[in-house]
């Protein structure tokens, strides 16, 4: 399982130096082939081959002739690139994907369980700043925090009694 965050440099050829913590996991899981594609919020998604195969087989819905699905496929599949991690622990990020994510010399690589995400430093910082104020609310929704409901009900009941 991938988790954590590293700031990684790209060389002049666009090869991303993958941090040791991720390289160790890649080695243990035999993840040497990766598929990189456009993600959301101008980040890149990186999937190991097994996960990519599952996405293609089981998770992209419907007919390839449906215009909406075709639009998604153009963006997601049409923008994908297959890469292998080299002996120095680097992944080549194609120029068109670096342009999409505005990655120049350094990127932020994050582990998200079954895949990685790559951001530009400025993109990640801007996204984080936008999302941080709502972080507690997201957690409450995702983890089923209903504590606010009883408190609200008791306040409503108190107002009704007076």
C-alpha cells in the first residue's frame, strides 16, 4: 500500500526521482511498469500495471460509442503513457503530462493506497489551501460523525420548550 508524500526532483529529460519509501514498496510489490495519465485538479495519476488493467477491464463504464464516455476516454486513456522505473529509481514523465500538471523541476508525489498522484509544488499548495478549511467537514461526512445532529436536536427541543 502506498501512502505518504515526497518532494522529488525532475532532471532535464523529465525523469522523476522516486523517493526511497515509494521505491521500496514498488520493489516488494514488483511494480516496475506504471501508467501515467491526467488526473483531476491538474494532478497526474500513476497506476501500477495490475491496477491499470483492472481499471480498463472493470471500472470504465459503458459503451465506447456513448459521447460522454468517449470524452472521458479521450482525456483519461488518450492521455496515458506507459513507463518503467529505471535502475536509478526514476520515472520518465512525458512533456505533455508535465505541461498538463505544470511540473517544471520538482513535483510532489503522494501515495494513495493503490496508486500515486503527482502534483506541481504550486498546484499541490494551492489545492491544499483551498481544501484545508473544509478538511474537518470532509472527515465528518466520510467517517459518519453524527455528533452534531443530537446536539442540534437538543437545542431545537430546548427552544420549543421555552
